[in-house]
C-alpha cells in the first residue's frame, strides 16, 4: 500500500498549559482516528536551514515545514481525506505527497 507524507506548515504553540493540553488531546484524537493507517505519527520540526546551489540559508524558505506524519492510503485522494480532520488546519496547512518507494 502506498505511503503518504503529511508535511505540516504553520500552526503555533499554545500559550498556556491548559491550551497545550487541549491541543495535544485534539491531535491524539485525530491520530487515533487514523488507526492502522498511521505508520509514523511524526514530530514537530525545529529551526531549519535551506540548502541550494547558492549555499545555505538560515530559514525554511517561503513556507517552512513545522512537522510531519506518515500514513498508508490507497491513493492521494484517500490520504487527503484522512488529513482533513487534522487540528493544524485551524491555523496552518498540510501538504500531502506520496512517498515513492525506490528499489536500490
């Protein structure tokens, strides 16, 4: 079954402990709803550097990644449907892309 990357963009850290607990509960509920399709719940991303032929920049570009998850789905449309319930959509976005398996 194909694997899909959910690359999270945006979002923000809750300002209070109570808000943080509420947000974590929402993420836990959403991830729980994915069941066995959730291959890797992922993690938030820290500060990044962008590499190009011109060198290294101390940023994540125009739309830096803020975290990721990896899921199994029949196709990209099914993966998009899974992503629709993600809590980050309140103040961020999700890029959904197939992780193409390479035989080396």
